[in-house]
């Protein structure tokens, strides 16, 4: 792992990008990493573009600002490719992850000349199959953990299960669906 990994999330209010960033920070903290996880938004409403951030390191993090040159970018809603420059500052030795059912060849023209790695996952398909509803954040969370190698995926899954068991103690059906979505995403990301 790099000394410091920075991830920028782009989504719309209500899609869970903020929740995913905070869950990633919690899991990384639980395995002994130094972390930051925070959103950036104003008075946006449901459906408005939002940005969230993660910093993860084995060492103390002394930077306290937004992330301007991320190693990884997660695009939870592909329609944002048309209205937000999601590749702004993205390091070419990093990667971008886009939630889409389209082939990579159809996404590349929307990346403003970005030459780094592009990964895709159909988080809608995964979410609908695992949960019966469209919640893209869990598949996107598992996919970025796999792509970034910010932590071992087995350790991530163990920590996520423990976290979700605690959070949804009175709703075990939610735990099962979310865990299924995470496992499926690890296999589906391309």
C-alpha cells in the first residue's frame, strides 16, 4: 500500500456515497489504519451532486483539507460524468471506478482525456440481485477496496460483517443482503 491513499467519491444525495466513505473509514480504523472520511456538501437535496473523501494511511495523517489530487475516484452515478469533472486532479497511476452497465469503451470519452486505469461495475445489477432494491453504495465500497488494495479483502469483509451485524442487529435480513452485495461486487468489478 502507498503511504497515503486518497479517495474521492462522487454521487448524488441519497445514493450512499457519504455512507460508503464513512464505512470505509470505520473499517480501516478498526484494522489499525489512520483514517479520515468526510463529505462535502452544502444545502443540497436528495439527488443533488455530493462529494465525499477518504484518506487512509499506516501513519498519522496531518492534512486536513479536501482532496484535490486523489489516487482513486469512485463515481456512484454515471450521469455525473456529464456535469462534474470527476477526473480533475486524479493521478494517472491511480484509477477511476464507475457504476455503469456500459462497456468501458462508452465511458472513456466522458473522462476528459484521462489515461489512467478505468474500472466499471454494474452496481444496480448487483444491488437488485442481492438486496431487491437499488442501493449502489455497498457494491461500490467493495469494488474500491479491491481496486485500491487499501486493505486485504478478506479482512475488509470480516470487519464489514461485524459492523453491519452491530448496525442491523434487529434486521438480520439487511445484513444478509448487504453481505451478498459486497461479495458479488468483489467478483463483478471489471
